[in-house]
């Protein structure tokens, strides 16, 4: 049934990277009390309304995708070394990639439709955390081979002005059916990936895009499968 597929593609949407057991509560979602931690997937909290479980997705033909919003605290912006210009690029990137990859399966619009009946699904989302932190060796790393490798690697990274960085990205999202103001789905999720990069706006932006690509590809692959069932 479609509602079973819904759970499947949501699970794919929020997995695929290392995790650290954390989600955000930025204020973007209307009610965090209804979210429940996923029993299967770490760093994920979900709410799914009964209407979705009863097959409401079967009627969806159009997806309305507003720009992804930015709900970051000031301290987080300072840490992540991304300017408002780079944040705007990430918002446009998320929207454009979802539009491109969902278009073979749905009519995707970026402007709010005049008539939003039950075949229109609105997907709103927001970036709620974007941080970069240098990786550190853990206790299990302190063996001679690892120490030699790490020392050599550190020298190389210093010479090339690069750092081995963990990119952490959190987002929150909610789905609406038709003209209803009550979300039928709410989600808060977090991902981390390691990469080597120079700490500047452009490379940091590319690192975030790499995380977003995982979300986008998994989501589109799974929802397209549900469309064909």
C-alpha cells in the first residue's frame, strides 16, 4: 500500500550518513511534541498523520516547492563561515535539484498554485543547523600505524591549507495536502559527513551540497518508486 511506501521513502530520505544522535527544534515546525524518534533510523524525528497512512498520496499529481528557508541561530552562522550569499545559494540549490529530479514523476511548481486541491502536495523545508568542525582522533586511533598516518596526513593538509572536516547539516520539513494548514507530515533530521577542504565560503558550500545530494537522491528515488506502484 502507498502508506507503507511513504514510510519507506521517508526512511531513505533521512539516512545515508554518519550520525551523532541529534535533531533540532528551531521553531520552524508548528508542534515538536508530535514528533517521535525513529526506532530504526538515528537522528530522525517524525510525525505522520493518519490521512497519509490511509493512502492520500495516491491522489497527488502536483508538488509545490517553495524556497528552502534558513532558520539558523547567529552563533551557528558565525561557526560555519557561510555568508548570506552562500546560504541563499544553498536554498536555491535544494529547490532546483528537487524540482529537476521530481519533474519526471510529478508536475512541480515553484509558485503557489491558485487552486490547491487534494492532488497538490506542498513541501516546505528549512536548514536549521550547518556547522563545520575539524576531526579529532579517538582513543581507538592511538596505535602506531594510525599515529604515523595521522602525522603525515596533518603535514600534507597544513601544506595545502586544507582541513579534515566534519560537515554537520540539520533540516526540518513539513508536508501539506491541498489547502489544509495542518501538516500531514513533519520531520527533523541530522546528517554528518567527513571531507577534506579549505575553510572558505565556496568549499564549505560544496561540502554542504554533498550532504544535500544524499537527501535529495534518496528521497527522489524512493518517492518515484511509490509513484509507479
